[in-house]
């Protein structure tokens, strides 16, 4: 044996305190295995990267693939799956300094960036294919639930993998010189002292990858939930959630979110003690098992899915609530106006400007939801409109033992002022959803967003149709439905003006008739996204029927990225234009029905 990887990170704390022991370096849900094969470097590990190697004569059959985090394939699980499909028997994923190391700036302890021994742990379950417990896809993982096999499981990869620090990737990359082909400039990473970057091939040095994993079918997890019952509609719920499991010390991920949520819980419990009660129920949830494919939240949703579809008002998610100073939000378009109203009332501690003014100045936009955190099951399975909030920075010690209180204190949020503002944003947004007489959702903004999604889809299809004159996707029906939706949304929101005109002269007191009409209006608004679910027998995104939302769900190969019309895009990715047309027409039908229900519910 010429060399052996160190794998583990250096000790972050050296005082011998057993409570500060570090977790081992590994990939959750990785396949256990003991494999050997020649080393092949494959850039970011996307399907296109592996195809490029094969087109240039590099055979990956029986190889160990070495790939970088981030880049053209952001989802680590899909990197491993792409390596598997290319014929590799194992996969190593390393953190390159170009992405989050010394090439970006000073590394810990002098700066916020990842040092040479830092490793990004993480799960390699295929979250965009099956979310939650991969042995119980589509139904709750209760103790006596039937389970499918882990073997040939569509939610699991079938080759072992390990994460590496660039310290360990360096000698591997050096050993490839003269094997395979010299890679293009855009494949060259930031690891120092490599000289020439080569791909490797069947003549490369042989790598022995051994990965021992616990493969228990059942492990207990604990979700912790609390509630404040509503006074007017106690059956209707606003759910607020954050996960608390971490890969190591987890100060930013998820500790910042946990700290913020606990402060918000304290605020609302004090309000309740003073006699206040919201109109609608507020549920607070501390999820377990998020890092393992969003198990805690997903299984809770699947166990309560019918109630959520009837009574879920909205879901507010925190995860990495604070790792910097730039406010970001991803959400259903319904949230836009409510969020902007909250940002108008909160102030950035560094500039003393409102978050709204900074949002507008920087031309920020409400992003879409992909995969990656606990909103997935709420939005894509239950149809409960969701939002994910956080203050972000240029980078942090993601999934490393260097994600510590000391890192947060020195670089993430010195003085913890942005934690305070995040608590204010969260509390005000909860009040918007739980205590406004008329829900602050905006269907006109939603309709406008849908038009944009259709334009993006048309462009996406056009790119896929290049060099294929027979490839056509007719989106006329979908456009017509979007136009009707915009008309219906305007008509629907007219009620709010009528309600205000009736109630304002009475000092805010409404008649019993107006109260009934208002509650009906709210229910139709809250139900809108539930009506965008494909709940027909066998319905859902084709091949990934656990995902029911026809507009929002991760694409099969996009992982964390935001995606719209997932069924259509999946079909386009596979070159199945017939299925793409069928999915586009189905979306038009479901969207049309949901739009019609606004005025006739």
C-alpha cells in the first residue's frame, strides 16, 4: 500500500471534553462495500461529465470515481448515482478549495472558509426520487408498517461512497499524472501542487475503498411538537419547523434555526400567558432525522397528510437560519406580499435600513422551492404552501465539525444580531398567517409567476429540441389556462375590498354573514395548492409518484435546485416528447380546475 487517506478531520477542540467528541466522516445512507478499482477523476460528477469522459475514451467500468462537491451537479447523491450508472464501483467526493476553501478567502481559524482537513459529510439517499424513509415511500414509517427492501431501492445508491478533505484528494489527483487524458481548463480545481490534471483511466493506480455502514431497517427518531390552539378555527394550522439533528456540532446547520425557533416559541408562549390567542392554530415542530433524507418531517406529513390537505394553512421552515447577513427566501408565490410586509417592518442591524429596502435595492426575488429541507413533504406531497427563510453568507463550514459556536461567534454572526432579526421576521410572518382575519396570500402574484414558469419551460424545451426537428411541445393550452387563472385571481381578490368596505365603518366588527364569507374565502385560498396535487389513482410525477404537486417538485436530476413543472421537465430530459405533452396537458387541466374552484368552491 503506497498511501492511506486520513479521512477524519483534525480535532476542533483539544481540551479532552467528551461532550465535544467529533463524529466520524461518512456519507449517510451510503451503500456498505469493500471495492477496488482504478481511479478516475470526473470533475463535478454530473451525468454530462461522465458522458464527456466516455466520449473521449475513458472507460469507467470497475473504476473508483473521484469528483468535486458543488458545480454542475449540486446534489451529492446524484453524483454517486451518476458514477454508478457510468460503471464505477465506488465514489469519492472531495471539497475543492475553489468552491469553499482558501481560494475564496482566509480559512478557519483566521477566516470563515474550509481548511484543508475539513470534510463535508451528508446523506447520499436520492431525495429527488424518494423523500423520507426510503423503505416506506408514500406512507408513514410507523413501527408496524410494511417495508420494501433496501436492495435495488429507487431511493438508494448501489455503490459505496466517502467524502474527502482536499488534503486527502491531493495525493490521489497527483497520482493520475500520465493516465488517461489531460482535462480541460474548466475541470481543473484549486487543490495546490497537482501540476498537470489528468482524468485517469484503466491504467490508473488502484484504489481500495472500504465503507462499513450500519444497515438497520428501523431506528427510532423523535419529533417534538407543541401547539397554540386557534380561537376562531382551531382545526386550521400554521406549522413552523426546524430540524435539530446535525452532522457534527452544527452551529449554523441547524443550530441557528433551532436557536431562533426556540426564541420565537418563548415569545409566543409569553403572549399566550398574557391571554392572547391566534385565530388559527400554530404548531411548532422540532424535526429529527432531517439529514437522513428529511425523514422526521416527511414521515409526520405522511402520517397526517389527509388532515394537512384539509386544514394546513402554511408551513414556515428554518434550517440554516443564519450563516451571514444577506436575507434570502424561497417559497410558493403565495407568500410574496406577506413576506414583503414583514420585511418592511424589520431592520438590518448593520445598515439600519429596512430589510425591504435592501431587498428592493439588490433586486432580490422570492426563489422557488427545490429539495434539501423540511418544506419538501409539505409543499410537494400535502400541498401546504411553504416558505424557507435564512440569512446567508458567502460560505461556511457546511456539514463539517468546524461548524461551531466559535465559528458563528467570529464569522457567521458576531454579536448574534442577525439571529435576533431572523426571530423578528419569523414571528411577524407567523402572525400574518395565524392572526390576520383575511389570509395574506396573493393569487395574482401566483398567476404572474405561473406565466413566467411557462416561459421558462418553453425555453427549456427549445434547448432540448435542438437537432431534433420532430421534437415539439405545444403549450397553448397551458398558456390559456394561465390567462384564465389570472382573471380568476383578480375576481377572487375583489372580495377583500368588499369585506373592508363593509367592516371598516363598523370599527372592524363584522356581521355573522361577513364572517362566514370571509372564512370561506380563506379556505379557498388555503386550499388552492392542495388542488394543484395530482391525487388521481397512481397520480403524481411519473416515476416519482410520491411527489404530487404538478407545479413544484424537484426534477429527477436537479436535486436541490428549484424546478417547475417537474413531470414535463423529467420527460424532456429523457427525450420522451409524448409524455412531456401529456404532462403539460395534465398540468393545464389541474391548474384550470384549481383556478375554477376559487370562484366556485
